[in-house]
C-alpha cells in the first residue's frame, strides 16, 4: 500500500472516531432533553391538578354555606307558618318552601358529585406526585450517567483530534486539501479499499485500469464514480 494511502486510512479512522463520538454526544443530550421535558410536563400537570382541587374546595365550601343558609331558612319558614292565618299566605309560604326544597335537593346532589370528584382528584394527585418523585430520582441517576458518557466522548474527540492533527502533516501536501474536503463533505469516507474491482467507498465497479492503478505503490488512484481515493493491498 502507498505510504500516503496508509496515512489516509489512519487519518480516516481518527476522523471516524470523532464523528461517532459526536453522534454519541448528540444522542445523550437528546436523552437529557427528553427527560427534562417529561419532568416539566409532569410538574405542569400536577400544578394544574392542584389548582383544580383548590377551586373545587372553594366551590364545595361555598355551597355548604348555601346549604346551611337554606336549613336556617327552613326554621324561619316553620316559625312563619305558625303565625300565618289566611289560606293565600299559607299557599305562598308552601310555594317558597317547595322552591327551597328543590334548591336544597339540587345542592345536595351537586355536593355529592363534587366531593366524589375531589376524592378522585386528590387520589390522582398523590399518585402523580409519587410518580414524579420516582421520575426525578431516576432522572438524577440517568443524568449523572449521561454526563459521564458525554465527558468521555468529549475526551475521546479531543484525543482523536490531537492524533489526527499530529499525523496530518505526514500526508503529502498534494493530497491534503482534497482529502480534508472529502472528509468534511462525505463524513469519514475519503479513502476506500478496492476489492474485486469494487470501490470500498461507493461500492461502484470501477474500470480495470483504475483497479490496477490502486495497487501502484508510487501513486494513489481516484474512483471515477465518487471521486474518493482508493487503494489495493
């Protein structure tokens, strides 16, 4: 294999390691963002549920007061009944009592519904709060683990970049520009091995004279399809 080809293969390996670690960092950061968003949404859901419970308690308290006032009103009606003499006055009073009874019945039915709703919401709130605490504990563990992985990937990138930069001057200047351009534009596929007249980069069948040229120790061939450097051992 041509010496420059050997250098390219090694440089490409370092570059591939850098790209892989960059992908790992992006993947880990997305996992962190996913968990953070999930926790925020859970917090918001619990906050909304707490507000609903507060409003429901206010409604229940207000209507319990109304119910107590109605009970007091019934006592007044009874007292009034004892002093009324005319039939018309008694009929009017009975009509008021009936309206009050209807209102009381409606209030009592609503209170039963609201109390059941309150119990259901409070049960859900406790469950959601417990689940959130479990999520937070798990997130803290996962977050620390992911941060460690990110730091390791960052260190790996730094190490591979240093090796890449140190080796790059060993590549003939005639190839450096094009090699770097292909690496940056096509990822880590700037040089590939020719196997049975097939380019190791694009998997395109290349002409025989190019395949023969790829094994020439004095020069480096270029694939006629993808434009990448090719070699043959």
